[in-house]
C-alpha cells in the first residue's frame, strides 16, 4: 500500500513541523532530511541532531551538554548530504526556526537546546530562541496545564507563553487572531497505510482541519509531534486538545497533523519518537522508518482528508 500511495499522489507539499522532547528531536530530523520542503520548525526540550550516534559517549547529550561537539554532528550531516539521504544543507535557512528550553528542565538541560541553536547557526540558519521561561520538562502554553514548575501528567505547563502560536506566527506571516477549538474539526485517521511494523507507530493518528481545508481550498500543513509518554494511550487527548495549535488553525486555514507513536510495541516501549537511533541506524535521515512514515502522511494529507 505504501508504494501505491507514492505512485498515486504527487509528492511535493511544503510543510512546517514542531515537537517536544523526542518529538522535538524528530521535528529537527524531519527538517534536516526534507529541508527543501520545510517552511518552519519549532523545537522544545530536545537535544541536537544525531547527537547520540555521532559522539563516542552518548551520555554527553543529556548529562554534559556543554561538551557536545557540534563539529562532529555537522560532519555527519554533510556526509548524509553528500550521499543524498538528506536534502542539501543550503536549504536549511529557508525555514523559520524557533527553539525553547526551560530553566528548570533537568531531563533535557537548557544547554542541550542551546547546542541546537549553535548547530543551526553554524549552518547559517537564523534562530529565534526562548530561554527565559522557568519551566520543567513540559510543553508550554498560555492557558492550560500544570504550574510552570510542576512536573506531572499530562506534561503540559501553563507558563503564560503560547508556544504553538509563537511557532505558527513566526512561520506564517499575518495570521488572524486565534479562534476557538471545535471538537468536530478533529478527526482520527488510520496510519496503517503509511507505516511499517518496525516504525513503532500506532495504528491511528489525528488531524485537525477547518471545513474549508477538506475541500479544494489550499491550506498550509503543520505537523506536531508529542514527547515520550504523551500519546493518547498515556494522557488521552490532552495534548491534542490543549496544545494551542487548533485555535490558530481554525481562523487561518491550517491543517494540524498529530501523528501517534506506539506504546508497548516491540520497536517502541514508551511512545517515543526515535531520537537516539535505538532501532534504526537511519533514524535521522530520509531512509529512517519513522521519518519515511511521517513524510508520507504529510504528502498524502489531502487523500486522508477526503477519506474522513
């Protein structure tokens, strides 16, 4: 079925992508792999590109991030560029980039996020960064979640900052004010046509779309990737309902895709996106099983919407 979809739907939809924690890593991996089509990127609470596999001691990525050797990470990226497993690195600056790391985040220290900024700036990418929020390891909003300093399910913190809005406003100029979430515009769709068993993804994902975007109206596409332990099996639909992306989609003809990683799966034991290369040597390039599946979902989003 994967081949059939590739043959019947022309590939070439530009998109933006964001994510938190392992989802932030995957958003970055999607950007670097498909930079010719990515228009904006939001990365929260993540570690730099290919950090765990490029360095002799992977623990440095989280435990001693100030000693992450950015030169080695860029060297890996240039090698992948030379063999065609990622798009040209010259494309990277075409995307608007927003990164955030909390001052109280002890799981992914802020210094690791700063190294993401360093990596991108070495490649001539302008980075908008937010480092002054006192959050722990959680996705941040301006109207929903735990206190900014408190770590608990659903791992969303009300820190008086609309991260979703900041990412979308940076990527798409002149957005209208956000509207109201409409539960009837949120749909569940099958991911099974796009994934292999080894991808470690759930059978279903979610998409939020205003009615106009289900017709022939051209709408921009944004994909948001949850963190470990944050799929719907762990925290219900909290992140999908309250991340803040849907309100902006409602008034600005945006399609928001919420893919779901699997829980209790032979290739994924915590609903994580592969930020470490645990089961896939190609996890950070176009040949990666998760990257391939996520890209196919985006490129076939119109057929998904038609089927709903």
